[in-house]
C-alpha cells in the first residue's frame, strides 16, 4: 500500500504543478520514474487535456461497471454528472471536478473501489493536520493538498512554498510527517 501511495504521489506531483519553474537542490542526480503506475496516470491525465488521445476513454457511462458507478454516485453525489471514465490495466478510473480541482477515483475490474485522489486548498485540510504542518513549516504557505483516501486511512501530500523554496511533504493518518522533495525556485 505504501508503494502505491508513494507512486501516486510522485506521479501527481509532476502533473499538479507544471507551471512552477524550480530547480532541484542536487541537480546532478537525474530523477527517473520507473514505477508502473506512473505512466498510465500521465497517459490518462493527458487524455483529459486533449480529445485526440482518447485511447482508453469510455464515451458512454452506461458501459461502465454498474457497481463502480453506484459506489461513485454514493461517494461523490454532487460530482456524478461531470465524471469522465477511463479504463487502465488495473480497472476503471473516474476523473471529475470538485471545488475547481480535478479529482480521481480508482476501481478494480469488478467495480470495487480501490482509492481516491482529491486535490484542494489549505482551507479544506483537516485542522489537526494543518496545525501539525503549519507549526513545523511556519514560514511556508500551503499551496496545494493532495489527499489519498484508501481502506487503510487517508494520507496527504502537501505542497508548501515561499518566495524562493518549494517543499513537498507527506503526512499519514497517524500524523507522521516526512519531506518528499525540496526545490529552489529560480
């Protein structure tokens, strides 16, 4: 489970902030994404940007597994009408917009919910997690929160920044915090 969470966080960090110009502190070491979950995620995200790369797009929501649709509508009642469904090698992915952010819900081939990725701002971050992060990184502001919801609990990938630095940290449901990436803005 930790591998999946790390792979997803790594993949979506690259997708979430394409407009930020930053340089790694140790630029001599190349960064490589060799995880099998990364490429399908990027491909599916790219399909949302361009209608010419529909590849695994399911144009008719009636052809989506009924169990997945029922669960999705239960979990995200307000977002059901704007969901776009895709298939990947592991099952189904629903992309939908909630509060202005593109979120994702993942289901296996039998329509069973696996996990959800939600993106939002600091104001929706649970107060205990926000207090923990702000007390440790008091000089940085929270620019984006990625919440990973699983059967084992929730995890958070939090993007922090000031004028010259960007830090990406992860916080698990027990409140354990670690820095995933540190960048310096150019």
